């Protein structure tokens, strides 16, 4: 069983003043995974939402991420210590390498620091994010790589990202899918709309159900109580083989997360 719950709340591009409320309401509704990052600049707001929710801390999985400018051994530990202080909820459940190094920092050095952070009680688990198949192969092969729990990557019906998904699953790791709605494209697609109507749900729940059916974990950045409640329904949607195939056919390689420092954009 994964250490990360199947459906979580993401906080990317959510302002701190909104983040606290979103986290609180999500936890009150039943979410048990909250995803943040140093780069999101809202870790303190996430921690406040967790405390205000009244939910037992032991029931919540908190994920944060180390930015790519802090992947040297000491910098990883300093970043995680600062994240723990900002969050203010005790030990971090999962820490991820947000993006592979752009400065040639050996992945063995970064993973070694993550392993040390576990031994020091800063974090419980660690993983990676935005790692391509070859980079993941390398990370899994270094000392401590066998303890990686997930690769968080973009996956949605229009960007199935099959090579990286397959590589992650091949190592027995969980894919955590971000941007599951394709930056709003899911809500405009007639195929998904028709499937949603048959199931009596909305398009976002169908996209999430498709990801869950493929064995992935999902994070959605839902700000409103209504959307948070609706997305929880994805856990109960069972898609037929024909419906899954119809959604599979929508893949057109439409990547959304495409910064210049991404590994696939490097020369």
C-alpha cells in the first residue's frame, strides 16, 4: 500500500490567504493528503490549515518539495529544516526533489541527503518529481534509491506521459499525477462530458477516476468546497473498459508543465 493517499489536495499557484482555508475545508471533507512545495511559497499557510482543521495530525500525509537550487547535501537538509519550521506540523511525511538538478549535482548526493533526513527525523519518506525514465533509473540505482516512494509527474487524458508512467511503475513506484485536468481542457472535452453524464458526475471526476484506474495517485488544486467535495466522488466512479479506452485515445502529447529548466528541454 502506498504511503500517500490516493486523492490529495494540491496547492500550486494558490495564494497563502486562500491556501489555509482550502486546506482546512479539504481535510474537514475527508482529504488526507496535502501537497505543497518550497517554490509555492505557501507552506506556512498549509500548516495553518492543517492545525485549524482539527484533524488528527497522524491521519494526514504532508508532501513538500526541495527546489532545484538546493540539491547539494547540506542545502537539502537546510531546505527541509526550513520547510518543517514553516509548516509547523512536525515531521514531514514525504519530501520530493521538485525538479532534477540543472547544475550537475549528482543524484546520489541528493538522495543521500534525503536518506540522512529520514535518519535525522526531518522526514518520513522521500521521492522525486518531474524525473524522466532514464533519470529515474539513475535515481533508483544510487544508495538510498530503493526507498524512493513516488515520481510526481504531469499526467492527464491529453498528456498520458506513458513512457515516464511505465518507467515509474516498472520500478514498483507510485506515480503521483499532477495537472490531472489538463489546465481546464478536461472540462471542454465532449468525450469526457458524455462519460461524465452517464455516471452522473462532472468531467473532472472522470479524469481523476481514469488516473485512479491506471493505478496512479492524484492531486487536484481545488479551492472551493463544492469542487473539493465533487472531486472526492472520483474515488467511487468505476469506468468500463470501453470508457477507459475512449479516454486513452484522447492522448495527444499536450504537455502543460514545460519550463525551460525541465529535463526534456535541456540541450
